[in-house]
């Protein structure tokens, strides 16, 4: 507890300094050109480098072909390049990147579509660790999407990047083609602000069984009214998806069949800001759609051995939302569909040990069979109950449902926690 307190007070001055620095830097870059040197006057009128020679910002152009980076004379390393066309454009080979060497980030605004057959980033590969970001784009142009596009030279844009973000103010009025992800190798695909009407949706390429897409983590980093649907969780794009992390979002709904086409997921991590509201709102039947290709036989050691890489761990972390979620008997119906039979396990986080309850016992049942790092399941929240489960696996649900120590805790620390909440809320703005 003391530790949390210290962290709290130590981090306030730190974050204030950070924020003010950012503010200063932003004002500096947006101030008029007279106070800041433009390090790429050669690229005017469309591009400026007010943040330093490695930061290019291009706007007010009406075609990518208006941009010519060879005017810089010497080839330049660029860590951040931002494109803000004056009118909506298709991202295609009319963007010519000769003259610059990209190092980290590429940002596009106002894009209507992505040409699958053209890739201005063709000389970069995921090994170069480039990030691609889209903001304020209305993906409204329906682009050709057909398995016949695939040939030995088929290297769509996404296959050149290491991470991709679909950020704020994007609209998806036309279907995207899953082939965008052909042969991609992404450590992260980040999609923020997912709502039911505002999320990428994908054409159906029924006749294909693979697009060689390797996305390690799908991160949903922010959003209000976030909804996870089956049409987002495309079977081809996420054919090798390992982790889904839903973080800092207000999660409204996960559709019952959301994950029913996803077969290689190993971690589903929740650090949402409305954990209690979300999980208590329904019976969470969507859990049934997890890892459905696997039917486990816990009594068969051979099966367990052969499937040691096929488990799925659901990380239940209420801490971003509530310090008082105890997984009590009454919560049982919210977790009743937890799919133990599909080789799915639960990891529960909390600041203090939780007593065994009907819900805890149910979620942690079979925990000893978790084939990966078992200590991962043995958290501050669970170690007491795990010990209990080992000695007396039967639990009478008529026992008191909330641990006494936790009640005391809540009284003492409610005030502090509220402070921390306000604090996190403030820095997130
Ligand atoms: C944008 O370009 C037009 C000409 O095409 C010019 O008149 C205008 O001043 C430019 N705006 C900015 C903000 O540079
Ligand atoms: C560009 O970056 C590479 C390393 O990434 C470095 O070797 C090279 O010297 C840099 N070029 C310039 C002009 O700074
Ligand atoms: C790129 O798309 C634009 C429309 O945004 C189009 O006018 C242009 O011809 C295309 N260029 C190439 C090289 O495909
Ligand atoms: C890309 O990132 C990996 C892992 O962080 C690193 O080992 C590698 O050197 C990076 N490559 C480049 C070109 O920076
Ligand atoms: C997005 O583009 C479509 C098609 O051009 C258009 O009908 C729609 O109004 C656009 N949405 C917004 C918010 O601009
Ligand atoms: C996606 O999120 C990860 C984790 O926060 C981050 O490292 C990566 O840079 C993000 N990618 C983009 C393109 O924003
Ligand atoms: C995928 O890309 C790699 C290079 O990153 C290449 O070696 C491989 O042939 C490509 N695979 C397919 C199916 O196109
Ligand atoms: C709870 O469920 C109702 C009905 O499905 C929905 O309208 C509401 O947004 C949900 N609330 C939360 C916090 O998830
Ligand atoms: C998801 O949770 C697992 C298990 O706690 C953890 O090892 C992993 O790092 C988490 N992944 C992400 C992207 O947060
Ligand atoms: C599981 O994964 C590990 C590490 O990637 C590998 O060494 C092992 O052979 C795999 N086991 C099975 C049964 O596929
Ligand atoms: C959990 O971890 C504690 C030490 O932190 C250890 O004493 C206990 O035996 C572990 N429980 C299980 C079931 O592994
Ligand atoms: C909980 O508190 C009640 C009354 O304060 C006490 O009688 C009981 O023994 C306590 N139970 C535990 C498990 O500490």
C-alpha cells in the first residue's frame, strides 16, 4: 500500500514536468516560421521541417506527385514524416520517396483508399521497424479485392511495416480488403476508437484459406463505446494472432460470436476502464467463442503434452476500473461461460489476496494444468485461493462472500484510490 502511495506522490511532479515540456514543444513547432528554423526550405511550398531536419510535415498538396524529396540534394534520414493532403487521396505509387531514408514513423491523414498493387514503401521490410499511422481518413473508395491479385510480386503496403495504427477520426465507409495484410509481419496492429458503426470491416475472401498474415498483437488502445464484433475479428487477417489487448477503453460489448473465427490466440488481456460495469452487465456468453477448435481432455497426459502450445489465457485485471472487485459468489453468473473445456485459463490481478469463492474456484479450476508458465496464474490476488484449492478443492458457497480484510482495505483506501483515479484521468487528457 505504502508503495502505491509513494508511486502516486513521486509521479505527480514528474508527470507535470512531462506535460509542460510537451506543451512547450508543441507550441514551438506550431509557432510561426520566423521563430523556428525550417530545415527543408527546398521542399516548399508543400513541406516544412520546423521540428528539426528529421521531421517532415507536408500539407496543402492535391496529389502525392507534387512532392519531390530529391530536392533535398543529399539523402536524408527521416524519423517522422506526416502527410496531410488538401483533398482525399488514394495511397499509391504517385508518392515517391526517393531522396529520404525512413527511420521510424509515417503518418497519413485524409486517405480514401489504399492501392493493393502499389507500394511506395517497397524497399522497406518489417526488419526496418517502421510504423504506419492513419488519422482523419474516410476509407470510402472501394478498391479491387480479388485472390487473382496474388502473384510472386504481390507486396502490399502493410508488408513493409512493423506496426500499424488506425487512429482517431477515421471512418470506414467502404470495406477494406484483407489482402492488405498479405504476407504482413506486424508486432502490433493498433485500432483505436472502435464503435459499432466506426470500425474497419473486411470483404469476404471465402475462397482463400491463408494470406500469410502474421500479426502478433491486436491492441485496442482507446475508445468510448468500444464493441468487438466478428466482422472485425477477420479469420484471414488474424490467422496467426497471438494476443488481444483491450486497454484504456470503455468496452461496451463483445458479440457472442466475436472470436469464433480466431484459432491461434494465446492471450486475451483486459485492462479496460469499466471492468466492473462491463463484466457485470451480462453473462458474457462471448467467452464460449474462445479457442473453439480445441476440446481438452484434462485426464489425458498425452493430449495435454501434444497441445501444450494451444492454451488461451484470459487476463482479468479489474485494477484500471475498480479496486473492489472480489469475484464473489454473486459474480458467478457473469463468468459461467468461461470455456475451461476449450483449454482456456484465467489469470486474476488484484492488489491483495482474494478469498476463495464459488467464482474464484470456478475460474481457477484446472489451474494446475496450465501448460505454460504456471507461476503467471499465481498472483497476489490468487495465491491464497490456489493454496486453498490444492488442500480443499470443495468450497461451500454459503461462506461470507467478501473477505473481511478487503472490506477494511476499501474503507481506508477509498479516498487514496479516488485520488489516483482523478490523477490517471487527468494525465490521460
Ligand atoms: C495552399 O495552396 C494554395 C494554392 O494552391 C495557396 O493559395 C494557399 O495559400 C496555401 N495554403 C497554405 C496554408 O499554405
Ligand atoms: C542515416 O542512418 C544510418 C543508420 O541508421 C547511419 O548509418 C547514417 O550515417 C545516417 N545518415 C545520415 C546522413 O545521417
Ligand atoms: C494514384 O491515385 C490518384 C488518385 O488519388 C490517381 O489520380 C493517380 O493516377 C494514381 N497514380 C498511380 C501511379 O497509380
Ligand atoms: C528493429 O527492432 C529490433 C527489436 O527491437 C532490433 O533488434 C533491430 O535492430 C531493429 N532494427 C532496426 C533496423 O532498427
Ligand atoms: C465518407 O465518404 C463517403 C463516400 O464518399 C461519404 O458518403 C461520407 O459522407 C463520408 N463521410 C464523412 C463523415 O465525410
Ligand atoms: C502500437 O502500440 C504499441 C504498444 O503501445 C506501440 O509500441 C506501437 O508504436 C504502436 N504503433 C503505432 C503505429 O502507433
Ligand atoms: C513474404 O515476405 C518475405 C520477405 O519478407 C518473402 O521472403 C516471402 O517469400 C514472402 N512470402 C510470400 C508468400 O509472398
Ligand atoms: C449493458 O448492456 C446494455 C444492453 O445490452 C447496453 O446498452 C449497455 O451499453 C451496457 N453497458 C455497459 C457498461 O457495458
Ligand atoms: C498479456 O498477458 C500476459 C499474461 O499475463 C502477459 O504475459 C503479456 O505480456 C500480456 N500482453 C500484452 C500485450 O499486454
Ligand atoms: C511448443 O512451443 C515450443 C517453443 O516454441 C516448442 O519448442 C515446442 O516444440 C512446442 N510444442 C509442441 C507440442 O508443439
Ligand atoms: C504461489 O506463489 C507462492 C510464493 O509467491 C508460493 O508459496 C506458492 O506455493 C505458489 N502456489 C502455487 C500453487 O504454485
Ligand atoms: C470477519 O469479521 C467478523 C466480525 O467482524 C468476524 O467474526 C469473523 O471472524 C471475521 N472473519 C474472518 C475470516 O476474518
